[in-house]
């Protein structure tokens, strides 16, 4: 699909020109390959012959194609900088997963001829809330008519949810394709009509819980921050599924959401319910849990087994090296670039979830090494 200024409605001519241009840049039509005839393009786009002819002439004027008398229109070797893609990633720098994802996008073989735009910090006032910064970036990229947007939705408050919908509505109006990174902007299990690239969060939660159960856990808790992205809901669903598959009851008292800087509820859970293992929604939560367990005189993994999800850089450096599910961030970035170029080349193909597998990394916190 094509990118246009939001204040104007795209014309048929713009649609034909932009779609053909992007198909050439994405490699659908190779240098030297013959384009479909104008009659075929008229049928494809439902446009008049005059409209199609105008679009093809502009392609020729911009050196994308050349016309050969009596033969047809052929793709030329493109000498442009390729396509420009915008990045709207409000959590960049706040979590450890998005920088390697972006690096993976830049390192993808298909990215060599294209440009990733990180967005200028001046797009919003310095120190502005991240939802304002995200909206300002979206407007900036629409004005620049980028070829596509990689978007990692905000996902913690109602206001951020409204901004997500506002951003998506503006990009849809501008006919800019979107590839969602890590999560959807709709709550789980709802699904939007945009491609998504990330991990299989439900399976990841299932595998982490199953690993602890197989090591002997019978009172398995699931621990997450109070305000979490929708991916945590998927991981929690996988935890519940593991309990069911292994014939263990689901005790709601063992599913706890932590408020920021409030450790009292967790201390109460440990003391009153005495879980023998914890699946943590992410490694940061696991590190916080470890501090409380050790301060309470409980040993890891002897008194409580612990597993996290993400495998961030410090996971192996925690007081007890953390067993966790490794999120292949660089590979997610590379897959996202492929998904974007495929979407541009084939705008009418069905919406896809591209979900990568997370391998289990066994360290000391689960007791698996000793077992």
C-alpha cells in the first residue's frame, strides 16, 4: 500500500504509481523484467487507460522503467536510495529487547538498499510524555510519506491505548503499511488487521511453566507487573494451559500482579501461600522476586524455583543465574523487515502473525542443573 499526505485523498493515479514503484523497489519486478501491459494494469487497478498511462510515464521520467517501441515497458536498474521506513518504538531504551530488534532490521539482507528513519527527537517537546512523542513521530513520518512503519504499540494505560488507535487510524488513512513489533495494539486475544512479528508468547509461558512442573513444582505461581503489555496476558494464558495439561489446579491466589515499589503483597503471598516455584512475566520481575526471596531467608532453587522470560543481558548475572526463555530479538528484526517488504509487494495478502520460537536457557534458578 502507498503513503500519502493525510490531508489529501489519494488519487487513482497516485495509487497506481506508488504501488508499481514499491513493487519495483521491493524486488517483485527485477531489472530488465517486463511490466504488465497497460491493458492488464487497467484491469488490476480498476483505473482508466489515461490514469495508468500517466503513472507509467512518471515511472519512466524517474528512471524506474524504460519504454521500448513495439515491445513494452521494462524495469531499469534502480539507482535510488530505496524505500524509507519509519520506526515508532516508544519503549526503545526502556527495555532491552527493542535495540537488538532494530539492529536486526538494519542487518537484514533485504535492508541494504533501504533506509530506517529513527525519528527526530524534535518531533515533540523535550521531556514530553512518550505517547505525545509517538504521535508526533507518526505525523512526521506521514508528512515524509515513508513507505512503511514499524510500530511497537504503547500498552499500559487507557491514554496510551487511545494514542495507539489514533496512530493506526492516521497511518491507515495515509495508506502506509504497518508491521507491529512484539505485540498488537488490541487486547489479547483480539487481533488487528496488521502484520505482527514477535514471539509466540502463549507457548513461551507454557514451556516455562512446564519446565518447572517437570522439575517437581506443584504450587506454581505466575508473577507480573500490575501494568503490563498484552504479551503478558498471552504468557499468563500459557501458564494456565501448562497447569491444565499437567493436571494441576489453577489457584487464583497464585496469580499475582505487582504494583510498582509495593513488595508487601508479594511477601504476603510467599508467607501465606508458600509457592514452590514462580514463572515471572519477564526477567526484570524475576530479579525483583529474587531479592525478596533471598531477603526473606528462602533459598533459590531449594525453597523456590524461578524462571523468567526474555533472557536480557543481566539474566546470567543475577544473585542466582536465571533460567529463562531466550527471545531472539535480532531475528525478530530481520523477520520484520522481510514481512514489511512482502506486504509492500503483495498488499492484498492475508494478515499474518510471524511468531518466532523462544528456546529455554537452563541456569541455576530452576534447579534443573542440579537435577
